C-alpha cells in the first residue's frame, strides 16, 4: 500500500512570502494592491480578508473596494488603473447567484491595465495567473517533469483551467483538456501522470480513477474535487484542501505584485 506525500502549501507559501517581504523592503515605496469584491459573496469576502492579512504581513498596502453594478465598477477600475500609486488590481470573481455573466466579466477585467493585472485575469496578461503559478510550484515540489508528461486538466474551460492548459502546453506537456463534454473522462485521468482538478464539485474524482504513482493537484473549492483518502492511497503526491494550493495562490499573487513594483515583468 503506497501512500502519497502530502503537500504542505502553507509552508511553501511562507517561503515565498519571506522572499516577497525582502524584495518589498528594497523598494523605495510600498507596493499597493487594490481588490474589488462583492461583499454579498461570502467566499469573496473571506478571500479578500486573507489577502489583506498576508499582503500587510509582507509590507504591501491593501485596499478593498466593493463591487456594485458593472458600469460603475468599470469606471472605478479605470480610475484606479490611472492612479500611479497603485501597483496591482484584481477582481474577485463571485460565485453562485452573485456570479457575473461572461460578457460582464470580460468588461471588468478589460478595464484593468495590463501592467497592473497581477492576478493574470486578462487573456493577454503579462502575468501568469496566481492559481496557475501555485499549481506549477506544487508540481515542481513533487518533482514533476513537464516535457512529454501526460497531464489531465479537469475543468479545462474554467477560469483556472483555461490559462493552465495554455501554460502547460507551452511547457511541452501533453495536456488532456477535460470538461463536462469529454466522453472518456476516467480513461483520461487513469492514464495521466499528473491529474489537476479545478471544478468545485466535492469528491468528483476517486482513487480508482487515478494512475498508481500519479501527482494529484486539487484546486476545487471550497471542499476539494478529489476524494482525499482513496486518492492518497494511490497517488505519489497530493495537495490537500484546505492547506494546499489555496495559501500558495495568495503568496503567488503577492509575488506577482512585487514583480510589478520592480517592473520585472
């Protein structure tokens, strides 16, 4: 019975945050991150609170703005975008009944200046989205090699999946982009060296759907997409929820922010 190495996302995040704090201290003025969010969406409110706490812990100023209707938010985003004291801008995508239509979302992220799009929300962003960066960090930690590696991305058309498929393909991985229309989902996951899931459906993937010794990355929120007990009996490496990709994503966002401040993009 093999058991997977369980990834410690908090520990890895602390390492990144330590580096970010050092880089912030070398700057002439503190970077500033502005987060737009809908307070009616409990997830967005929670993430915003966590981001504020971590940003302030490394010396990054954090300002939050509440989202009202789209027209007004677009106007505010354009204003904040022109403010020279602002380093980075992000919009928390609300879920459930508070979610935006795709058209509204495109308008919102389109109002973020490219140089300040530290969450990589725009398709033409110079920044790798924080969640995608976090996934790459975890796979590297697992000793994963991209070249010709078979990677199943479950939830490939979503906000995380889409940019992830693009980045992994650019790195030379053989990516299997899986969404609800894929016919042989479990054949694909069972034959992949790395399985990444970003759907948001609890216990969507069981251990029996994973290849022995695979690297398993769970980006499902809030409860994780992967049945942890059965998967960790089969996989060689697994990221838990909570405590895996989540904390790492916040650290990668702040790393992108300090990169923007250093103009190292």
